[in-house]
C-alpha cells in the first residue's frame, strides 16, 4: 500500500506543473509586441537558439 501511495504522490507532483504550462505559454505567445516593456535585454546563451531556413529552388529547405 505504501508503494501505491508513493507512486500516486509522485504522479501528482509531476502532473500539476504540467497543467499550468500551456496557459503560461499561450499567455506569452498572444502578447502584443507593443505590450512588451522597453528596456535592455540580455541574451542567455543556454536558452537561445537562432534558426534560419532558405528554400533551395523550391525542392527542399536548407536550414541552419
């Protein structure tokens, strides 16, 4: 019985934060650019990724 309770508590602890994440992402994604406060922002190299895609004669995409 103790193992079942431990598993249930672990499952609940992992599920609760995941429930709030989609709402947080949606709130950030729908913000108007004019609503972002002006200021100096610093890029975090561990959390930043710049990507690009170029169409190669309409046959496939070159990306990097």
